[in-house]
C-alpha cells in the first residue's frame, strides 16, 4: 500500500518556482532519501506533505489522507522532525510531554522516556539551555513517542555527534522500518544514509532528477576510465554520459545506465588500449547529477 | 483545546503576576502620597493599566510565537487552526477576567462603589470620572470599562499581532487619530457605544481568524493586505447591520409621551408635535444634552420623534428621522424649523437647527448648531432662535437670541453668559415688531428689537406675571397673573393698563367688520344673580368693552368659545362637561347648528382656515367646517391634554 503519494506538486515563492510538478509514490516500510542542494525545496516538500503549507498545484496523500483537508488526522499518524528547532524555549522535556501527549492518541510516555534515556536528553532542563544537538535529539524523541506510521525527517542529523549519528542511522531507523514505519528523509548526509535508504530521490531546480532504488542507481551509474592509443580532444556525445573528462590519452566518463555493450558502443571509434569500469558512491552520483543539471 | 489553553496560561503567568503587582503597587503608592481617591484609582486602573495590559497581552499572543520561532511548531500540531485560534483567545480572555477581577477588587477596596456589572445595554451609569466627563468623553459605565473596552482592545491587538512587526504600531496610531477625531466631534459621546464596540470586536475577530487561517506560517507578506481587507469588509458589514438596526428602531413607533408644543397645520387638517419614546435595547445612545450638546445626563435614553396626525389617517406618521424634534411650523405651513439630533444612523450629534420639509422631514438646510427655534417673526424668512456657545477661557456658556433671515448670515441680537445655559423665552409682538424677553440679570420684561438688538424697558414684571396674551398685527393685549388689568400694546403708544376692562374678559378675535370681539361678564339682570357672560366688542378708542347689542341674547356662561378667522362664525362648547355637543352660530344671521363631538371635555377651540374650527378635547382633536357642517377626527393623543397644554402650545407665549 502506498503511504505517501504526491502528484504534480508545484510551489512558488513569489516569482521563484521551488517545486515544479513533482510526483512520487512511497510504499509502506520504505526508507526514501531526498537529496538536493541548499535551497532547492526539500523542506518545502516536507512541509507540503505535512500540511503546514499549501501547494500551488497538485495533490498529496499520506496514509490515504489529504494533509490539507485532514491535517489533524494526518499529524496524529505522521511525525515531522524539522531542521530547525521550534520548541518552546521555556519548556523542558517533561513539560513538553504534558503539552503534547494529549494531542496524540498513540502517545507512549514510557517509550518517550526510554528514547530520552537512550539519546541522553535531560528531562528537566529547559529547551533554551540545551545544545543544538540535544534539542534535535529531544525533537526526535518527541516524534517517536507518538508512534507514527510515517516519519518525515528534515536534516535529522544536524548538530549530532558521530556516535549519535550512527545510533540513529543504523539502530533507530532499522528498528522503525522493522515495525513497518515509512521514512521519508531529506538530508545532505548522503553517505551516512546511503546504507539505509531503499530509494533515492535527487531534487534539483524544482524537479526530480533521479528517483530510483538505491541498488539500481549504484548499479547503473558507473565511471568508465579508458586509455587510448592516441590523444583525443573530447569524448563523443551520448545522452547517457553524465560527465566526461579528457586528459591526453586518458578518457574518463560517467555513464547512467551502464551496460558493457553501451561502453563498447561509445568507445567504438577509438583505439582503446585498456578500460576499467568502477562504481561511484552515492555522494559522487549526487554531485554528478546535480553538476550536470543547469535547470530547465 | 484544554492543553492549548493551559500552555497559554503557563506561558503568560509571569506577565500576569507582574501586572497585578503593578496594580497593587500603584494603589499603595497613591495611599502613600495620600492621593487614594476612588476616581483616581478608577482612572489609573481601568483607563491606563488594565487597557495597557490587555493590549500587550493581545499583541503577545501571536508575536511571542513568531519571536520565539515556535509558530511552525504550533502550526504543525495535530490541532486544526480553529482550535489554535480559539485556544489562544480563550486563554487571553481568561487572563483578562482574572486581571480585571483583581483590579475591580482593588478599586472597591480603594472606595469605588460596588456596581452591578452588566453589558452596558441600556444600563444606568455608575462609574463616572468627572474630570473626563467634562472633557466630553463618554460616560464610562461598568459595562464599558469592564467588558466592552477590554474586549475590543484584546481582539484588536490579537488581530494586529498576526501582522509583521511595526505594522500594528502604525495601525494603532491611525486608530488613536480616528478616536481623537470622533472625540473632538462629540461623536463618541453620542453613539451606542456597546453596540459599536461589539461590531468592532466581531470585525477584529473575523479578520484575525481569516488572517490566521490563511497565513500558513505567518511568512506571507500579503497577510497585511488580507488583514486590512477583511477588516474593511467586516466593518462594512457591521456598518450595514448598524444601519439596519437604526432603520428598525426608526420605524418602530413605540408609545411615548408628548413633549413640547402642538402645531396645527394644513388649515386644521393635521397637528404636529414631538413624541418622546423610550429607546429599544439595541438603540440607546449616550445622553447628549439637547440644549448644549454636552454629556449631562447619562440616563437620557429616550428618542424624540416628530409626529403628525392628519385627517384620513388613523395612526400617527413620523416626519423625518427620529431625532428630529421641537418642530416649529412656518407661517405658510410648508416649512418647519426643528432641532435635528441625529446625523448618521445611530449617531446622535450636537443639536443642529434645521429647516425641513413639513411633510417629509427632509432637511433643506442647517441654520446653526446647538440651537433651537423659538418663533418665526411674521414670515417664513425670519426665524428667531436660541443658541448656546461654549466660551473659551473661563468656560462659561453664552446663551444668545439670534435671528436668521433667508439669504443673510444669522445675527445675534442678545447674549447672556453664565456657567449654565439659560432657557430664554421670547414673545414676539408683531404689532410693534419687538420681542418681549426677560434678561437673566433683570427682574422685569424688556422690549428687544430683532433688527438691531436694542433693549427698552417695559412695564411688565416677568414671565410669571403674564397669564394670557391675545394679539394680532395691530394690537397686543396682555393679562397679568395678578389680575390687575389687561394691558394694551400698540404701535405709536406707550403700553397702558386697561383699567376699564375686566380681567375675566376673554378676547376672541376680529369679526367680519374688523371689530375685536370678546366674551365679557355683565352684571346679573336680577339682584343676587350670577354675572352673565355675553359677546362684547373692544373699543380701541375708549379702551372699553361693551356688549354687542345685536347679540345681547347670546348667553355664553360656562362655555368655551372660538371665533372663526373670518369672524362669521362663533363656536361654543360646554366647559368642564363631556356632553358630546357643541354649537356653531352664524353671527350675522344668528343661525345655529349643532356639532357632534366625542363625549370628552372640550379644552380648546382653535380657529383654522377661513371659517373652520379645531376642537381639542382631552384626548382628541376634531375639525368642524360650518360651511359643509362636516366634523372629522384629526388626531387622538396618548395622554389627556389639559387646557394649558394646548393653550401654551397654540399661543406664541
């Protein structure tokens, strides 16, 4: 069953388009990473899905509910951990629990205190006395205590130390997906989340450049390095070549949709002494795609 | 909802505590400096501290969220916007109730009288701050101070708190300027304040809801425009509701009591008068003194209406809008001078003296302000009126007699200055083209020229001294109260006492030959008999009254008499008896005709048209035309009319 569906979503701030008719469907239990450069609209998409802002066009549904027309029910079942801390500075964790618990039908106080202990968040210290990272951990604990069916994470690792990052990325997210919680996260920490994301979406200039299973992406995007007999000026153009570099007799290009036959076809007009095919990391794939995209 | 309200209460708890301490501290300071007067306490607590707190609280409701950066968190809660908006408002109202309640207790402790707190819908004033009242501010009733003003301040600042920083301050400045303008024009003092504040409150609430609901994270720069536009729409709708209520109140003719004089119009086919009717619960305006336009009686919640009753209509007809009062018909009966109290729907302004159409009440022109008509001086183009003007400096009030002439500027012909206004009376004597007035600093009546304001002494000792007046263009006959003698006033001669004319003589008018007819007492024909009343004639040469020989057999004992303007007919009705009958006698032929009247005591017979009579009984007015022998009812009055009520109305005295 699709837990997150959006179709043709568009949003502009004044004359600046941020999202241009983006569409996707995310199934239950999936972990989907939304990657993009600063200011491309990741947070905007998160807020639209959560019903905090309205799109200019298009529709969205979480757990079959429209967040614009059913915001209360959506938010009782979907949690959003945003990039910035919007907690009341005068409250502490205990006060926050007293404030929020009545609003969520599935609130689990014991689970909240368990997460507080696990993430080492003091329960009696005011929010404005917490460090940035601790605030983020508190926000995470609050979100998890409501036992959401869908978790929207906007830069979930900001300000966290390496130990906690690892804890969140591997242990926490794993346990959530084991329970069937769908996770849709936006982040710059591509490398950190590469190992847990089932699917990758790259947002650039308002559109989805990439929307694929992680395994498919890493399998299909490859770097080809070839040594030629004679130096060449340039690599022949091909729609599947994402980027290319020539240095004397060394030719290197990144191919989307790698197959040996395709490599052979591209190098057919050259006298190739030898060539190698290597994989790219997800960050490298991200850089390659976003560097190529100049906006349409 | 409960959790939202509790959160607001916790968030503002410190502010509440500080304000309560400030209130208590200010009271203690007053006590320390021996200034603990309950009027000062009321002013300090309810006109400064509590309103300031209310404004800050309202402004803080949303702005605190914006400044703390918690509005997105609030917007992200699984609570719909309606609950968020209501929760904040409910919490703020609860806090205000607490603060105002404590301040109320402090005021009582400081000596303010305890009062029943209602919503100001027609209640009587209880808390009055005199030094503000003298400056023309509305009377601050408990309902206003403790309910309506805090409500409108809270909702206004709540609305302002949803707008970008700096904009509410700008809007507040505009609001203060508007209030100052309304105050300077006395409009604030003359509105139905609870209703106006209620409309404002609703407008701010709807506008704030519209802004809050549509402004997603309060980052949209167009929310100011939306807020202002929605406020304008709401105020327009509120204004429409106000106008509708005003129309409803205007059309509801409630039973009331007659106030002021009765005017006869259309040759006796109608009468015009002022009716004082109680205001509806949605209609009362702050009391505004009719004479001076000052707030002098907050209990005045009556409306004045100009009504006419006419032949062929069974119910009275309102002339013009309510608030048109004190009508005075012009000699030709087509125009009336009146006092207009209402300028805009539901707003009573300082009284204006106007000329209006007698039939529709449509106002032609405004002659002056804070003035009322006294008399037309012979023609419709000359009007004598009374005007009140506040004097700068010592603050006294000038009472002026003024004359308005068509095509000319009004001129003042007499002025008296004192702390309080005078109710100057004036009697116009057309035979002399002079006015009789009693200057406040004199003990007797004086002649005053309406042309140049020249004063000349008269032999008459004062208004209480005059019992009756009969006059026409040639002669004025004045009867003093002390029953000394009638006095004659004529052009070219000094006023003289008519020692030969009995004080029981009643002057009727001139007959067809121009002779002045009267009813005079003659000795009884037999010894020890009662004097008889007969028709007589006043001889201007001898200054005596003689019985009319040709009507010697006409006995008028115990009869009220009226002479038609043509002098041809005499109408008589028994005085003090409700026989239901009258008589009309054609003087030349001595033909008599019976007139059927209602079985009520006849109080006055007034001549109308050429030959007609308007007969006033206790509660009715009937018109009789001797030519056609037709008798029709013209009016019925809500309360019994005495002889003196009609007499003083119909006479120019």
